[in-house]
């Protein structure tokens, strides 16, 4: 490896034995290791946070098996690139196609892979930091084995640093003392690549010292100059999305759009932001403004089509609208109340009069007997019980104190009088 390559690249493991922190996948007898040793790997999705070995595993598979190996990045490749690789792979045997950040492929790009994977023209290895259940279409996902890579623990990360000091051809020429590591751990957030490159930055910034003593202070000094303040897979990621959601819930569009901008500037995935707003639209607004869910869902669809940088405008429109909407958590509370009752009472029987009766035997057993068709009543309503006998009259949904839900409360009271104490 060239000495001018980044430290993380110079130290990239070339065998499963050298890979840190993924023993559940690389250890003796593990499914992945056994597949590689047998030379029969399935199409797979490698799912895990950045810097834990996804690309490394793909490279190890390629070098170990010596299969024809093609690599694409979902950031810069389109359907045309995928089809060109597939056309080439048709003339080879056991071709492997590695796609980094496969979650960034849209449905059309993923569909272009499906036939080739299904027919065995290529064995797909996809790497993703996002939940493949959301980001990989179901048809493609069903043809892949998902391997989950774990975040690297502190022990593995410190072992990496010590290996770097001992083995790297550049660092071997320097005297380095690893005195403190907390800042390195905190700033890197469990990302081995980020850790090693930050470590190299710190060393290069202090070459006038001998020995170079690594302390938290000099690491933080280097990090403030060179490392992004937003880590979309670290603690700050969760703090900022929390601040964003709470600002919308608290009806502060100014704060909401500020935290939104922080996430966008940090490279957060548009789908993650949009998905959280879809959830919020029901959890915190609900029937106080039913249009909120419609707009949030439309936002999710739109940003998938548009992508950055223009998606920031769509996200801003949705965030400011949700923040400016009346709030209600009544729907959220209602489903929580329902689950609480189910936990206490178990599987209560469906009342006979509202059971389905598709056969004569069921009718003879009084399934559906005495059911009253609501549309035959005044205002399309006939009062009857729909809950099991043991919990009849129970109130689960309590409309909120906002204009829209006050209308719902009035409607329900007119229909049910005082039955549910609305």
C-alpha cells in the first residue's frame, strides 16, 4: 500500500483473521466464513454503521475466492452502469457485484439488479448503513442473506490503534505514546476508518514533538479543525433528531428548521428525516390536522425522487408546516390504551352479532345474529355494542382540545350520548 494513502486504507485487513469486532460473522463455524471457505457465497446485504468492515469483507471475498469482481458506488452509478456490469458478467463465471451504499439506489436501479441476481448472473454484495427492510425493495431483499455488522467496541478500537503504531510503515518511524483515548473514541463514534484517519491527523499535527504523546486535549484540538460536528451515526445524531422532533412537537418552526439544517449540513439521509416526520404527523398532530400526515407522506415520496440539494426545500416546507399545526397525541394514546387492555384481558371473544357468517353452520351458531346495518339508521347510525362484553363501554380514544377534534368530540357525543363520556 502506498505510504501516501490514508492510514485506514494502509491498514485495511486482507483476511478474515485480521478483521476486528465481527467474530459472529468471521469466526470459525460462522455462516459467512463457512460460505467463503466453501467457495459458495449467497447474494448478501452487509448492514452496519460506517467503518465496521462492510467494504473490507467484500474485498476479502474477492481476493479469497478470485471470482470476477465488479464494484459500483450507489452515489455515482446509475441504471446504465448496472446494466453494463450485468452484460459483462454474462460472459464470466461466478461474477460478484459489490454495491456500496446500496440504500441510495432508487427502486428503478434496484429493479435493474433483480433479474441478474435471480438468474445467478451475478452474486450481489450490497453494503448499507440503513435498515434494509426500509431501503431495499422486498423482491431483491428476499433473494439476499442479510448479515448484520456490529458497532466496534472500545477494546477493538484500541487494538486497532496499537496495531497502527506497531505495524504501519509510516507510523513506525515515529515515537508515539497513546496516553489517553477517550476523545478518540468519542469523536470517531465507533467508526474504525474515522478513528484511524483522525489518529493520523493528530500524529501529523504534532510531528515536532518526540515522543508524540496522544492526549484528549490534542485530539479535540485537531477534531475541532477537521472533523464534522455532526456524526449521523454517533450520539449527536440522536441528540439532534431529538431536538428536531421536540421543536416540531413544541410548535417552534424556527427551531425545527434550524435543527433540520444541521442534519442536512451533516449529510443526514433524506429518508431518515422524512420518515421521522411521517411518524410525528400521526403521533403528535393526528386528527387535530389530518392533512399533516398527507403532507408528510407526500414529502417522503418527493424527497426520494428529488434528492439533495433540492430536497432541503421540501423538507423545510413539511417541517415548518408540522411545527405550525395544532397538536394532538390522542391517536397515539388511543392505541397505547388498547394495547394495555389487551395485555390485561388477553384474547377476548368477538361478540356474536358482529362475527362474520359466510357458512350456514356459522349462521346456525348465531354468528351475525341481531347485527344492525348502520346505514339503515338515522344519520347512518344505529347504537349497538362493538367491544367484547368484558370491556363494553370502555373509552380508548379521547379527542384532543383542538378545533378539529372538538368537532369529532361533538359528533361522537351526538351519536353515543354519554356512553363513552365524551
